[in-house]
């Protein structure tokens, strides 16, 4: 029960931090949301402070993301001889799903973490950069792109940044950028990625 209570505290605290802000959320409110008696000190049986709850949420999300990225890449590499367009669409949708999954953390990151640079570093090194690095790794592993002499980290930043921006815009504005629905975005993203392929000239007759 102790482990599940600890996780409930983390999950509910992150939800409240995302909705109200870190400073505006009290320990008693976290306890109540986690099913504990508010103000009775139940949170302190698992954490020394509200900050420690925040730090645990950032660290656990970063650790989980690293494992999920490895699993996703393995799955993408083992799908067999599927068309490149389908592989690209799968990659794009996986990225959109991951950014959506981390929407609460993202809100806390942009609103509250500037006062905690050590936690910014946890999110940067454990969650954000691995997402971009995984895109570079994926492209380099595809036979169609293997011989293309391109700046893959830069391309990963552009294509990965488009995925992140699409979801963040949708989250903050309430509708997708340019009102392009998800299918249109994925289709256009795939076309851009296909445009990176070197032009194949016809062999001389």
C-alpha cells in the first residue's frame, strides 16, 4: 500500500501543479487529492517536503521516458519490411502521443521550473534531449536515409520541434496550428521527411 500511496501523491501533485501552479498548491490539497486526510501529515510519511514530491515527479517521468523511448525504437525497428511512409507516420504519431502524455509535466516545466534549475537539468537530460536524440537514431537506422550525408541532429531538431510545437500549440491555444487536424499534420510531416531523400537520377542509357 505504501508504494501505491506514494505514486498517488506524485500523480495528484503533478496534476495540481499543472492546474494551479507549484506555489499555489498546498500540501493539504495534495493529501486530499491523494485520498489522505488533509493536514494530517500523511504526505510526510513518504516525502520530506512539497519540493521533494515535485523532484520525484520530474525524475520518475524522465526515467520512464528513457525506457519508453528504448521500447518504442525497438518496436519501430522490428516492424518488418513496411513502406517508409508508414514507418515515418508511426514515428510522428508516437512522438505526438508522447508529448500529449507529458502535458502536465510540460505545463509545470514552463511555468514553475525556472526557479529550480536542478530540476530543469533533470528534464532536459532525462526527457527532452533523449526525445530528439531518438529521432536522430531512428533516421540513421533507416536504410533509405543511411547514405544521405545530412545534418541529422539539426534535422531531428526541426522535425522533432514540429511535433512538440504542434502539441504545445494545441494544448495552450485550444486548437491545432493553422487548424490542421492531426492526420493532415502527420501527412505533411511525412512528406517533409521524404523530401530529405537524395534525388535519384536515372542511369545513363
